[in-house]
C-alpha cells in the first residue's frame, strides 16, 4: 500500500453547516419522549381481541361449511 493513498483518504473536510449529534444530544431527545405503558397495554389487548375475533369467525365459517356439506351429502 502506498502512504500517499492513505493520506488522501484520512483527510476530513470540516463544514460549519453540518451539525453532528453527539450522544449527549441524543440522550436529551430520548428523555423528552415518554411512553405511557397503559396505552401500550390497551393497544396490545385491542389487537389480541381483534385477532381472537378473526380466528373465531374463520373457525365458525369452517364448521358451518362442513356441517352444510354433511347435510347436503345425506
């Protein structure tokens, strides 16, 4: 490898218009955003209820269709 190539790569251009977020800035942003656990639990329960309803509808449809096929065959 050539040392000249390494020196070209290692040059950093400093631009005053670019802001770099440090970990201190990121931590302050994270602390401002709080999450309400109760709302998340409600969303989870609502989603579980929807999934259970879908499963019930699908299962009942399968049972009714099998019953109808059984009745038609006799």
